[in-house]
C-alpha cells in the first residue's frame, strides 16, 4: 500500500524514481520525462506515492496512474 505524502520524509528525499505501467511503453522518452518532472514537482498530488528508506535519506517512488495523467491534462 502506498504511503501518504509526508513532509518529514519529503525533506530527506535523495532519489526520485518513477514506475510506468506497461500500457505506457509506447510513450516517447521526452513525453515520459515531461510527465515525471510534473509528478515529482507536486508529489502530494499523486495517486500512488511511496518512500523507500535509503542509507542517506529516502527515495520517492511514484507510480504513474491514469488519474495522474488526467490531472496533468495528458494521456
């Protein structure tokens, strides 16, 4: 189950990762990068957000969902 947005962990994020479902495999790398930048700019608004503990902080992991793409006006 994904975690809720956490300002404490967010302040300690040292890596950002994006998981793309297979249904978006045909998207260009340019389109993916644009969407990833928008999602990671506003992590509190994403549908599936998780934090993974790292030695030096946390990794923010966002799984792209149709709801996120609709919110961003892409898809």
